[in-house]
């Protein structure tokens, strides 16, 4: 059985990359919103601010988790690339079906 998608066509790869990027972006946005709701800067945005603008960080750090981080506007940009598509010439599903028989 062959893979149902021709991964040798660049248009197919581009479409898959775009779909993967869209899904990754959605998941990241959900994770960021949850972190903001929980008031936990697990992504280190405060640390990035401290490195880039230490003077501004000094003014914000005492209220970062409770006031500033939950209201932070985060723009997520994803660049997804699919590499080494020739590693699999059989569909994952076909190998599962073979094992079931």
C-alpha cells in the first residue's frame, strides 16, 4: 500500500506545512491564554523584557504576574517546514492494519 499523499510534490508539501503551522499556532495561542488566565509566565516573556529593557522591567516586575502578564498582547508567528519526506514509503495506517491480521 502506498502513502495516500504524494509528498514528492512541492505544492503538497507547502499545503501540509501551512496546515501544520496553523495547528501549531492555534495550540500555542491556547497555551498562552491558559498561562495568562493562571497568571504564570511559563514562556519567559518577563525574562525577555528584562533582557531587552531592564529599566522598564524594574518598574513592572513587582506586578508582572498579576497585572501585566495576563493582559499582554502576544503575536504568534509560526514557520513550519517539513523535511525528509522520503523516510516513509508506507502509510502508518497500513502497518497498523497489517499487524491486526
